[in-house]
């Protein structure tokens, strides 16, 4: 099944799955770092809408997900609608957060959710300890800047909660069978564009009068939503869930590195401690017993 899925989207499955994950890890925060640079010309919600819309257009041209929606069962359509709403809200909260806080901080807080899910789903001492490490790490991060940017943390924790919903709904969609996760993702992106329209289109207007800004917005969508999400699908199809969960520890580290290289956001000593604790928590936790 994995081989046929890879072949259906033109992917050479001789490429190691870890390669797909590493590509995803880089682009997962490289795209948002470019978005931060756009905030000087376009408001964060406008950039978020451009990200969703451009990704939806790419998926529409590539996979034509409306054909999948036409034949989907009613329950599956409701799940896609729920996923679309989560994608719209999650992207908005994430961009509002990174407009106020360092990328590394928002990236670290984002992973509280998956660790909490693992601790609730498999109540081992290992997962409880992993959760304790991550909570301690986030405490270091929030203690460093809470008074300066309280609203940024509100958006960051809202993004964390929405990320949990994204994971839960994503697993439910994956369990539905059918033509594959990329078609479902494309369908959800199309609907998310409509959901995000009321709060994003007005802020995105400057991009429609400046070809360079529009191209940059499309680039953010490609690098933030298309490349990493597709690579995640390809990696998850061939990696055991426990291995994939372990490799997620790279993401807070990637956020820190990209924040330094692209945005010149150098963490303080206290923030480095917090980031290290979150990475340790992500690396330690397990999402299933066979991990």
C-alpha cells in the first residue's frame, strides 16, 4: 500500500523516509520565517490567508481534491470541514504568535500538545516524565518574556491547542480509507481558504497590488504548507509512529536555528534551557506501546 501511494504521486520510494522528514523539518519553520519578514508589508492574518490560499491552489491543480470530496461519505465530509476550520484558525494563531514572539519559543510551545496527548494515551512513567520536562521548558520560555508580550503567549497556547485538534482529526481522517491523505489534505485546504477569508482577505489586499509581495506570499504557502505537509505524509507512510515521534524532537531545534539564521533571533541563556528541555521531552515521549 505504501509503495502504491508513493507511486501514485510520482515519488521514488527508494529515497529514505528520513530524508522526507528532514526536508519537512527545514521547511516547517523556514516558511514561517519568511512570513515574519513579510509582516512589514502585510498584516499577519493576511500572510496566513495567502499561505492557506496558495497551498490550496497548488493542491487543487495537482490533486484535484474536489473529485475526492464528490465521492466522500457524509461523515468524512464533516471531518474534512472540521479539519479545515482547525487549519484556518491554527494558521491565524500561529502567525499572530510569531509576529510577537521568537520563532523558537512558539515552536517549543507548539509541542506541548503532542506530548500531552501521548501522556494521556499511554500513561507510562516515561511519558509523564517527558511531559514534566516539556512543561518545565515552556515555563522557562514564558517566564522570560511573559510580561513583555502576554498576548503573544495567548496566541501561542491557542495554536498549541489547535495543533492537538489537528493531530486528532488527522488520525481520524487517515483511518477513513479511500484515496489517500494528500487528497484529504488538499480538500481541507480548499475549505480552509473559505473559512479564513473573512479575517484574512482584507489584510492580504496589499499583495494583490504588488507582484513581488504576491510572489512572496505564494512562496510562503509553498514552503510552509505544501512541501512540509506532503513530506510528512510520505515519511509517516514508511516510518513507525514511535520513530516519527522521536524525530519530532528536531523541530524545536530547527525553529531555533532558523530563527537565528534568518531572523537574527538569538535566544537568551534562559530560553536555551527552555528549548533544550522541550527537545528532551519530545525525544523522550512515546505515542504507542511498541515505541
